[in-house]
């Protein structure tokens, strides 16, 4: 007959291990907000204070709240089986988020909740578990007097008591902050982490924060300051291209793919361009943005299906999946990572190939228009043997005219000079600047006196050939450096009488 032993895990060992699951402050707060949204909250408030070295953070919602039994169940580790069928709007999965997210940031978690005007509260204190290992998983049930004795949030509790329902998640003993000295390092770190959390929340929950017809938006505030939705696809700009939507079916469930091409920097203001570039820039922020039940799970990745390229950096693709496919997409406990199943990867790769040219056209068309209009460029682009080389145009009139005036030895010196300039072109630095902030790249300042003299030099031989005024203007506007400054050159040609519109 088989024998079995019932081995209970060591509470403090398990909890201390769970603390290292990999949450950041921002992902931990987002996990708590998930619960508030699932509870039907319309207002979520995040309050925090340094509290002279004893920092605390509270997340308060006006959702449906929990009964005494429900809050006890919610405080149990693994309160939900991830294999169970859940409501379609449920943002949870493992029944771990409230606990693991909180423990990752603090050693004392208190949940105060009201349902049908009945208040209940439960507390996990990791120090108490450590000091009393024989007590096992001892969850503290707080009385109403103990709740009112939490002086740090007296004002919050007094306001909370007037509500019919809602929940407060309170973090205390926030030991992850550097608060061991009097230099203010810990307070600065807390403020910095909250600022990063603000940006994370505005992006992660932007579809809940946005107001749309027939839908009341969710409101989230941090210390009374309301957050604004940040939609990474910038759909309100008329220059944003919304490509055709596509649908993939998996296990009779729909996965919806919506690609966008963001505006080129010359189509928007510098402020707007930088806003949607984000801290990492357009190059790094291109890719898929995966949403589960309208909540962002993972962003700016091509899932290694294609590399991130400069020409596709304006391409962002929204993917919507239902929570019934969590196990196939490998949604992790933190809801900060996902990976598509192999059958979906193949279809996503095909979709990328279908749409990536649309993203590249923004740059290719601009380059093609420029090359079509410039008949005599200063630089030639040569593609050969899989490589692209830029070289100075030795047939440019300014170079050929100079060569004709030089002695043989001087001509060789000119060739050496041009070769040196070509071979020393700062390719890596130029690429870095274009990839990082192309809007900061500027042409040299227009020198009117210099261009006036240069125009006269080019116009003189054309007049001797009896070329018409408009043809003179047309030819000059197709030659570098005049083609680089078409607006200024047209004005100067009008003044000289060689351009008539």
C-alpha cells in the first residue's frame, strides 16, 4: 500500500522566495489596479507618503468590495486555479497577484474592504511570520478599532467609512527603498519610482482611461493628480496610418491584429514627435503591443521574428487576445510578459511581411522623391554585392570645373582629398544620430551671399547656350547644393529674373 506524507511549505521560506519573483514597483501597482478594475471600480486612487522614513502606499477603489469570507480567500496564496474558466473581463489568472505584488514591495500587507456597508480587514505581516514560525500561516483579522488605529491613513479610512463598497490595499514596512540614512535618498527613490509608475499606468491602462462614445472612462489619481491615457499608436493624429485589421483564430477564439504607422517627424510638432518616441526612442518602441482584455501585457517586441530596423521604426502593431488564451500565450504571474504559440508565430510573421513595407514607405518615398528631383547630386549611392556605399559625385560641375583649372599634380591632390573625405564619412555616428533623434539633424545654415555668387557662376555658361529662363531655373534646382535649399533658391532666382511661376 502506498504511503504519503503531507508536507506543508515553510511559510517564511516560501514568502521570501515569492518576494523575488521579479516585480518592479510599477508592475506591482499595476497588478493591484487589475483587481480594482475587475471589481468594477470607476475611481482608483493611489496615495503615498514618505512618513519620515516609514513610507506607506495605499491603493483605494470604489469597486464592489469583499465580504469577510471573500477577503480571507483573497489573502490566501493561490486563491484561484489558473486552469479554471473565468469571466471574460477578469484581469487576473493565478490568484497570486495581490500577495506577490505586495510582498515584492513591502513586508506588511493590509486589505480593508467594505461590501454592503460591512467592513472587514485582513493583514499579512512577514516579520510576525518570521518571529513566530510555529504559528504557520497566521492571517491577522483586524477589528474595527485596529483599523481606525492605522494613523497613517486616518483621513482615507474616515472617507472610506462613508462608502457602501470598495477596497483599500495598504503597503507598510516598504523595505525595498534605501531609507537607511538621513540624506533623503529613500524619499527621492520613492518619488522616482512613483513617477515611473505613473507613466507605466498611463500606458498599460490607456484603453480604460480613454473616454469613448457610450463608455464611461476609468479615473485613476496619484495623490489627487489624475492620470491621462497615453495611447502609443497616436490614432488621433491625421498623419497616423491605420492599416487594415486582420483576425487570427485559435481554439475558436479571435486574435485581432491592428497595425499602425506613426507620423514621420516632419508631419508633427517636435513636442508630439518626442512624446510618442518615449524614453527608448522610436527604434526600440516599434513592434507588437499585446493586450489582454484591453490591458497591455507586453510592448515593443517583434518576438524575434524580425530585427528592429530604422526603416520600420514607425510601425506599431496592436494585438488583442482574450483571457481564455492565457496559457497558450504564456502570460506570467506579473502580467508583464507573453510569448505567442508556434502556430500564431507563423501567422504573425506573415502579417509582418505584409505590412512592413508600409512602414518603410514613409522613408523610401521621401528618399525617392529627393533622388528623382536631384539630377546632379553631390553624393552618389551605390548598392553592390549586398553593400551600400556613398561616394562623392566626381562628375559634379563644381569638381570638373576645378579639375580643368588644375595642373596634373594638383588634380591628384584633389582626388586624394575627395578619397579622404569619402573614406572618413562618420557612418556609425550619423546612423546613431538618425536612429536616436532625426528631428535634430539640420542642414548647414543658408548663406545668401555665397549662394548668390554660386548661382551667377552657374547661370553665366547657360546664358551663352541660349537656355530659357525657366529651363535655367529647372536645371539649377536639380543640382546640389541648390536642390538642398529649393525654397530659398526659388526666391533668389525670382529676384534675378530666372524663375516665373
